[in-house]
């Protein structure tokens, strides 16, 4: 059963574990006035190896190794292309 938060017209705040089909308006257990269900954030915890907090957070902030290897590979392909053009020009 989910836990719902309620706020009465007098300002009392309370929580109650109720089923999904419970009415949105209840009576306050403190003062007996009408109270309405409040919108609240769900308690969701993502666990497992496929989520950011367990895979990339450690070492990713200070580690630039992946970015530099990509740019180094890209730079090598440009250099090899210009080298082959220079070799072709000398061969002619």
C-alpha cells in the first residue's frame, strides 16, 4: 500500500498508508476538519549496473582518457591522409 500525505484546512500535516482506491478527501485525525491529499515525490531508487551512479560517476569527473583517445585517433587519421597525399605528389 502506498503512503499518502494529507494537509487539513487548519494546517495539520500527516501521512497515512491507504490503498489506491482511497478517497482524496479525509478527516484530519488531530482536529477533525477536512483534509486533502497532497502531491508528493515517489521514493524511487535505481539499482543495478546500468545506471549512472554505479557505472560512470567514479573516475569519470577527473579522467579525460576517453576523450583524448578519440581526438588522438581522429588526428592520426587526418595526418595519415595528408601523408598519403604527400607521397602521391612525390611519386608523380
